[in-house]
C-alpha cells in the first residue's frame, strides 16, 4: 500500500517484532536512525526501571500529575535527580525553559548525561527544546503518556515553545535517542485526551489512504471507550504513516508538510480560543473547517466536510463545536497572520483530495480572511 503527497509516493514504515510482545520501527534522521518501540505487554514498572538502570547518568523530567496515578513513579524518583512539571501552555514558554534548565544545572548534567522525558506532547515539546539547547545538546529518551504524543508527536524530532501569543514559534527539529510507547499509560487517560488523540489519528489515516481509514473506522469506537488493543492498533498505523514522511523529509521542507492537514485552521482555533480548545480537538475541528473552506473555494474532493463530520461528531464534544462556533472571526484572522506557513500574501494549506492523496495549495491570505468573515464554519451542530 502506498500514499501520495503532491507527486511523490510513499509506503508506510513497517514495524518489526523486537520481542514476542514488542514491535519496533527505526525512524531515520540526519543524526542517525533512532528506535521507536511499541510495548504491548503489561509490565510498565519493571520495563521502565530496566531502561533507567541501563542509561547511566540519567535525569527524569516528568508530568507531575502522573505521580498520583502511578505510585511506583514516586519510588523511582527517589533514586534519580528529577523535575516535576505542570503540563500546560505556561511550560511552553521561555520561563518554562528556564525552569527546566535550572533543574538540569542543579543536577550537574553534562552532554554525556541523559534526560528521560515522561509525559504528553507539552512535556515532550518543552523538555525536548530544553535538551536541544542545553550545552548544545543533551540526549533525550521520550516516554509519551498521552494518545496525541504516542500516535504523533513522539517521533519526528519537533520541539517548540509558544511565543508572541502564537503556537510553536520557537523550536528546533532535534530527534530523541529513542522512544518507548506503552499503551498501558492510556488506561488512566481522561476522556477528552483520548478524543484529542483520535482526531490526530484521523488526520494520519486520511494522509495514509483507504486501508488506514478503514482501520480507523474499525477501531475508533473501541479506542474511544479505552480499549488498549484498539488504541495500540491505531497508534501503530498513525506512526507508520508519519515515519514514512519523516524519513523522506525530516526538516519539514517538502512532503512532511502533509501532516499539517487540519492544522492551519486548527492552530488558529487553538490560539483564538486561548487554548480552551486543546490541540488535538482543534485539529479535528480544523479538518472539518478546512474541508468546508475548500468546498467554498470550488475545489473538488472525495473527502467532504459532511463525511468528516460523521466521524468527528462522535469524537468531538458538542461543547467544543459550540466554542469554535462562538469565536470571533477577527481572532482567527489574527492567528493566521502569524502562521509559520505564510509566505508574503499567501498561506500554504494541505488539501486531501481523497484518502491517501494530499496536495499543498497556496491561497491568498485575503481570500481566507474574506471567507472567515462571511462564513460561520461550525453552524451545523454535529
């Protein structure tokens, strides 16, 4: 099975059995390939302790909320220098980086040390950038604990903080040394976090093709209910699609851009709502809104807004549709003006013509502004 981005064709990166219970893929990087391992057997505590024991001078950066859910983590932290972080947008700031760097300095870390980052996308983004800049590069191993992080942001090396009121304005592409994914973490994940992750996975399925979209349709209801097997199936699918694009375009200058599907209006929704709409759900709403936008511009597509609404209406809570519907167009327009994908008077979008075929499309910023001003994107309550 293959998928296309503009005129290039890709095959999803395969997983290989590492042990009878673990699968592994190698993600390519200019700094050398790194393993992403999907652990399907229970035994998180023992496996995590073994990774730490094999890691030399190790420092742990962890989302503090995990300690109340997993008591064994407090025992582990007694053995290693660490910092407990609050995973919110305040962490993704210059002040948040200083908090992490201060902890690194207090632990006397060197470039030969290792940071184990345990948490969701916010933790991996901020700690990843802190590691990339500290002493010009502190190695990091990622342990993603949310569905968005496990199915998307844990590979590819993107790290960032927000700045100037806009999303991910300061960052780097610095890959981790390794990624360890345990779907077992998702057993305590709040419902809204599962919903956010499923929106990102739907994006990956649309990029990947008919087979990937069929797998999404097969498993997303069970995954929404918290079924660990279904979640593992969707994580593996989404990462296979993303890894193929990262392998070809780690620096995000070409086909990797397809992963921005849903993100142009998604990021604008996120910023305009002052992050009341979390990232994953904003991407889901962005998928729907962008489909409506392209339909209004006269672009033909097999992936219609109504088709997406049938899937997203089950996933995204009505309160979030209502929040998006009530956002002032001016706030969206302001956020789009600072979009990283803007070039002069045009904004580059990703358009899904059909599952497995995406194209980049440049549209005048003025046309986008005009449409946002005149059209209530979320007027239909799904």
